[in-house]
């Protein structure tokens, strides 16, 4: 079952995408800029509503943003047009079906947009990224750090957002390293249930996957301030070059 088809809907848009603070998005975009030259062609894979792609486009990069949600792509396209960004394009595209029609200087997969599928599919996605890069192109992936998650594992959370209540119950499956999250949403005239299955990775696993595929000069960061990675880092930001 592909949980992503029902998960990224108007509810996720309103309560999770549109609530992201602009200063955080700017910090993330500014981190990415340091790895590329002005005018480079970048792919934002899993772009959502284009938070990063739009900011990078404003800095002069040529950007292609892809996402499986037609709603998110529609909104991102409208925003790019509103800002007059002719160097930014958005198309609906499943990353599992990405073909190297373009050669990118860089590919970005940010904000925990990797690990949605089984190990073979996740590995195939990495290969597709590699094959879509130019020589010396870079792949940057940003995911949560498995070591940190397990050290501080939260089985259940309950929070209020505007006019709704959100209950999340999480389970870790050690044989597959998958965190399963059941999300229950309750509000006036609203009752919805979501299921998410995320394969979480350690930094060692990600480094080995990059190496197997052929990436060189692999670097790992603990956050968007170039902080040195450690087991207490909440995130794994990994960059590798195609040689």
C-alpha cells in the first residue's frame, strides 16, 4: 500500500506546509547555495509547494521542482508566476519514475522527503538521482537522524493546531527500521485518520548507500549551520558528488 497517495492532501498543506516559518526556509536555502555556482540548474525533488525552489530561483538558480501532488504543484506554479520567476518550473512527477531527461548540477531532497518506500525502491531512487546529475553534480538529502530518534523516541503526542486536535501514535519496527505513525485528526465536522511509514537511516547507512552508488567527496552535517554531525544531531544532511 502506498501511504503517500492519501497523506499529502489539503490538510497536510494547511497545517504542515503553509505553517513553516519563512526564516527557517531561508536558512535552509542559504545552506544549499554554498554548494553550487550561480546559475546552476537544480532539481528540487519532493518540492511540495516550492518553499526552497522559489527562494533559490530568486537567487538566480534555474530550478525544476517536482512533486507527486497536483495541488501542491498548482500552488507552486502560481506563486512562481506571481513572483515573475521565469527560471523556476514545477511539474507533477513521481520521483520513483524519474528519468535522466535533464542533467542537473544539483539535486535537492529536503525536509525528510526520502525513505517513503521499501529499501529496494529507496535505493532505486538514489540511482535515478545519480544518473540525472552532470559530472561533478551534487546530491543533498536532508532526513531525520535515526540515532537521535531512537534515543529520544516519542511514542505518542497530542497537540492543538488552530481549530483541530491531532493525536499521533508511533511504533518503531527494528527489523526494517521503519517508524509507523498513526495520525488522528479531530475538529468540528472533521474526523480523519492517516498512516505514515518512514524508513529511518543512520548516517553510516546513508554514507554507505552514497558510496555504493558511486558518490565521492561525501560530507555529513548535523544541521543547517554547518554544525558537525554527532549522535545527538536531530538531522542528517548529506552531500555527495558525482565523479
